[in-house]
C-alpha cells in the first residue's frame, strides 16, 4: 500500500532529519530494532497512529550535500553503521529527489527559495507562496491524505513579539504590504498552516508559537506541537526534579554544563542564539521544584564532539535538620540518535490528531518537549500520564 502521510522536514539534510530518514527506511526494511520508538509502547500505540512505513518523506534545506552524502558522514562519525547507510542508499536517493531548496533568510530580498526555478528574490509573502506550493505539490504528487511539517533546522534567537506577530490580521496586512516581520522558523510555520499542514516545532525557535500563528492554526483547524525536543539532560531533570519535590528535599542549587558539537553547537556558540535554548532548558525546573533555584546553565561548543553531547549537573540539596548533601550526574549521548525516533513518533501522533479533527497546540505531547505548548506540567511522570490518556482517547475515535 502506498504511503498516505507526508513527513516534510525543514532542515531535511541536517543530522536529525537524516538520521530520522535513515531510521524510517531501515525500520520499513526490517534492518534495525525499534529501540527508542515511543509509539511502539502499548499505551501510545493505542492511539492508532500511521506506521513508519506509511510515511513519505521530503523537505526543504539550503545545504548542498545530498542526503546519501550526509548519511555517509554521520555513519563515519559513528551515529549509525556504515553498512546500514549503504543498505538504505537507494531509499535516501529517492527522498533526496523530493528535497527542495529552502529559504535561507527571513529578510525581504535575500531569501533563497524553493523549487526547480532555483534561487529567487522576493518578499516574505512570495516565499510563503513558494513554500506552500512545494507542500501542495508534494501532497498531490504522492496522493497523500496529509503532510506534517517538522522543523529540525538550526536554532534561532528569540524574538520580540511585535503587534504584527501578535495578531493574525495585522500580520497579513504587513505581509501584503511587502514587509518582513516573521523570523525564518515562523515563516515556514505560517506557510505550512496556509497549505493546510500541521506543524511540529522540534527546536526552540519561535516557529508556530507566535500568537498570530496560533490564531492561524485555529482558523485553519490544524493541530501543532512544540517546542524543543527533550532528548538528553532536560529529560533527566524532568525525572529527577519531581523526586526531590515529592520527598520534601530542598534543592539549594542546580548547576548545568553542556558541551556539544555539530551544527547546533556552532549555532549555539552565539550567545544571542543560545538564549532560546537556555530558556527552554531552564523553564521547567522552578515549576517542578516549587521554588526558584540558584545555579548557572551553560552551553559550550566543542567541534571535536561532532554529533555527541555531554552534560554534567551538580545538584546541592538540603535534608532533615538542615543536613547538606549533593548529587552529580553526567549524561553523554548522540543527539541525532536520541532525537530521530521522537521526530518519527511526533509526526505520526500529530497525523493521527489531524485525522480525528484536533486543532491548536497539542498539550498532551508535552512529554516530548522541553517547553511544551498548551496545557500541562513539566514533570515526566505527569506528562506520561497525560500522553497515554490522550492516546487512549484517540484510539477510540474513527
């Protein structure tokens, strides 16, 4: 049976999207285990999402290397086996043919766009039309029921929410006037919503979280999920912090030091851009502990680490009679291998939500994110309960 769900990556030749594509092809061919796929757990599978084999993959990117070349580089770096990359080479080539050249900037005259005509200059409104056309063309060419747009592109700095970004009508007037109010991630999200596509914001970039875009999603009846995938140190925090709180132990400080390489590491070497990531990484700790805690949160770029990241955390806490104690942990992981199965999970669950008519931010998917949109807390156990209850409800819908 031909795939009926489209998965369209923003940043389609980046490490996460490439690893996810290799993974989807390998899972479909039975070449790897389904380790890390949350949708394979019975409580989540109850939602009846489309299978990995039901996904047709395409995307936008500005990178010049082909998808097979990117997979080869990741295999050389140890992210997955070289033999696996060779085994899915033909599938990667087919996906690569569906990748369109993306918008390189959110500015009015330096956006490189999308499509067979090659680079083009124009306003943000022009870029929106071209991106939407690419999405509509992908959906039509493969006779897809729906296309889920997943943003795994480079992290952007935070933005000030101007009047144009607060109100949909004001935003559309600005775009019609040739202005360029949208950051790049939000430009893609706006185009996706206009094309009738749900969105997953896997990075901390503004994306669909701007108020005007939330209004557009509601107007179009589209679900969206975000933001900033919870793959490593923050995942550990969301499990540990409730432990301290429920044992009535007072956390005095929580210091976090992160070292990472790769493209995301290079982007986060810019202190302004890093503000987006540190804000989402630190957002839930106060809520989970019930009070603010002292302690620095650092992200440092180390080129030699490649796709790997290391986090060291030092927790100082106080017990009965004021006794001072501490806990330390080190997390070392491969960012792409941690993120890729979650990306596939999210695309499938959002597709199911769209199928049953849900719209707006999907708070039940907060389990997957550092800064969850919609209602819900940050502690992992509570997020898991919300996710599984939601999946149970979706499973009962036709």
